[in-house]
């Protein structure tokens, strides 16, 4: 088993621990992408047009013999209405709210995808390929000791990350925030922000102190899913584990057999 360093707030390492067996899982980017697509599809909110849209008019056809098309027209005027082929008419095939967007995935595939995404976080080549910036001398995933649970301020956490050698990734996410191209700007999703560090801890203190950091997610071990481990379906996220959280993952039953 591979050994990794355990870092403290000063950025120094006094011990090494073995990674759990879950980090030996084969790299399966196909299953990771599939699991991510299924998860995003199942989180979609159904939408559809009103069944009466475009039909709330008093209309009638003028009939033949008048030298004009026989499309339905407003009874109070000569403007065409109702038909899908005219301006202001109903849509021919509108989206329907009753459509089922759900997709399925086998339990073993879902478990394998999660384990594979976790294992990819221990390979520097994959993490770099995803765009993360870190000091080449550190070991991945980054394991921190319990002294981090005493941190209550965001500034203290940033200083600790600087000493470890992963603070440049915070700057990458902060400077990479940009206005979205396209129609989404007017639909409540104006900005796009790169994903940065994912912090996994069993304590609430470090989770709260990282809330204001752009692109950073902080979760407990049981909350880990493919959306956190491989945002966009791309594996190799830069992970930071507390020592206790890593032990919990190593002995967890919810990750299934390897």
C-alpha cells in the first residue's frame, strides 16, 4: 500500500500513514462519466408548457372561396391564431411536465465509479490534468492532522494551505470566475467558477471556516458522491482529508466490496 504524509498547520510532516485499500481501485473514467450523467439527470426539475398555451382565443376558419388561407383567425379581426404555423399560435410539440427524466445505473457500477474517482485523487498526473495547481513535493491525497479542527477563521485556513503548498489552487479558482456565455446569464447562473479543493472532515469547524473560499467544497465522509469527487464527470479532484475522515472511509461499509 502507498504511504502518504500527514501534514500539520505548519506545513510539516511528522508521520506517514497507509492509504485504505479503496485507493487501489482501477481507474475507470467511463464509469465515472456514466455515474455523473445519471446523477445530474435524476436531479433535473421537470418542466413543460401549459396545455392551454396559445389556445385561449375565440377563433374560426373563414372557409373556402374567399381567396385566403383557411387557417383559424380571431373572430374579432382577421389575425391568424391557434395554428402552430402562425405567429402567436400554439406550439406543435411543446415540452410536457409529465416527461420522465430519470435514468438508472447498476449499484455495482455506481460503487465502482465512486471508488475509482476516490482512487484517481491519489494520482498526481490525473489531478494535474484536471487543472489543479499544487507543490510537486507533497503527497496526494493531502492528509491533515486533527490540529486543523481548531481552525475557526478562513484566513488561518488559507495560511495553513500556503504552508502545505496548495494555496495556488485557491487563487486559480478565484481568478477563473467569469461570466457565462449564452442565455444562462439571464436565468440565475450568470457566473461560472472553477472547482478547487474538496475538504473531507468529520468535524464542523473546518467545514465552516472554508465556506467563504471560492470553488472549495467541504463535506463529511458520508456525503461524498460523484458530483463532489468528479465535478463535470472529470476525475482527479484535489482532495484534503482529515486523518479521522480517512479512517472512516477505510472502514466504511457504504463503499461496498472492491
